[in-house]
C-alpha cells in the first residue's frame, strides 16, 4: 500500500513540474507577443531604451591624398608654407589655406620661422604638454595665472619644460625635479611647491612622496626661472657657500669683540675673564635700560 501511494505521489510531482514549465512557457510567449504588438504600434515597452538622437555630423573637409597622409601622421605636429614663412600648429585653420605644392610639415618646433599668432598657444602646448587632450584646461589656467603668450613660449620653447594640467594648477618637470605651480586657497595668486626628497650620505638623494613649499607667494615668471635653473648639485653648492659665509661672518664678529679669547688664557685668568665678561654685559644692559627709561 505504502509503495503504491508513494508511486502515485511521484507521478503527481512530475505532472506539477511539467505543468509549471508549460505555464512559464505560455507567460513568456504572452510577454513576447505584447512586445511585438506594441512594436507594431510604434510604442515599444516603457523599459525599452530610447533611440539616440541623430546629430548632424560636421561637413568633412576633403583632403588630397598628400595632405591626408600628413594630417593622419601623429608624429607630425606643425605645418608651414615654403613661401609664406609662417609656422602653424597642425590644427590651425590658417594652415588649410596653404596649397599642397607649398605645404611643408615638421615633427619639431622650428624656432627660426615666425609663429602664427592665431595658433601660438596650441603650438607651444603641443610641444611641452604631456596631456594635450587637456588643452581647454590649460587655456583656463593660463588665463587665471596671467600667463601671456610670450611667457608660455618661454616655458615650453626656450626652457624646454614639460607640464601636466590639474584642476588647481600645473605640474611642471624641470631638469631633474618636478614642481607644482598652484593656486593659494581659492585665490588667483600662486605658490611654488617642490618635490620632496631625502639626502643620502653619498651626496645623492632619493625622491619621496609629496611636495613642500618652495616660494609663497610667487609670480609665474619667477617660478619658471627657479624651475629651469634648479639642479641638486647647484643647490648643494649654494648651501655650502652660504654656510661658509655665515661661519666667516661669525668668526670676524667674535674676533672684533674679543681681542684675547679666554680659551688662550691660563685657567685662573680664564675664570676672571669670564666673570669680567658677565659684569661688562650686566653694565651694558643696565645702561640700555637707563637710556630707555630716562631718554624717552
Ligand atoms: Zn596658425
């Protein structure tokens, strides 16, 4: 009896599973049908993604194969004309006016050809920026920091500095070090930060994380001259010279004040000398006090 009941129960379970699968299939069919109907009516399901609007594309400029080859070469940065003698950034609209037979290209910045004023900043930034894609950020930073085109040219062309544009200033790479020319607390004034380093006993150094204040506040002109001239060897030599000067000044001062240094006297005389020095100092202080009180 028990086994018969169990077999009946198993059949019943199989039937329920079978009907369940059929029911789900019917629901799926219904859903698919609804979508189909709505699609026919041009409505679609509420959850269906909206079609992206068609943006009219800019009319493409058709280049000759020669110009096309130049424009698609990523190593080419600048264009100029054989006859006009003006140097352009690759993106300059003025360069489009140069006829093919006059068109020359360059991977380097050629300082002997006069720069076109229209594309000057782009041409300078293209040479020294590690992030040309941030060009609009550069324009905003230069404007706020009051860099004029001459200073931007000096930074990239003459001093050969490299940069990266951040939201609060520029990271600038000089000969060996990296620097930050950044805004001081929500103002348009700038300060110069220098990368941290740790001096080693052999006279070299190792760079560590972060920056320390070098000059605050600073003008962009002065900051660029500091960055372009700085080397660690020159810095160490300057520090040594300054220390020697201070030592020399102290030596002269003590020689003028103490014609007979107490260290050169015998022990008894040295004690007396120290006592007299204290008494003299006390008298000098007392005289100063008297002058302050009575000569006001
Ligand atoms: Zn130009």
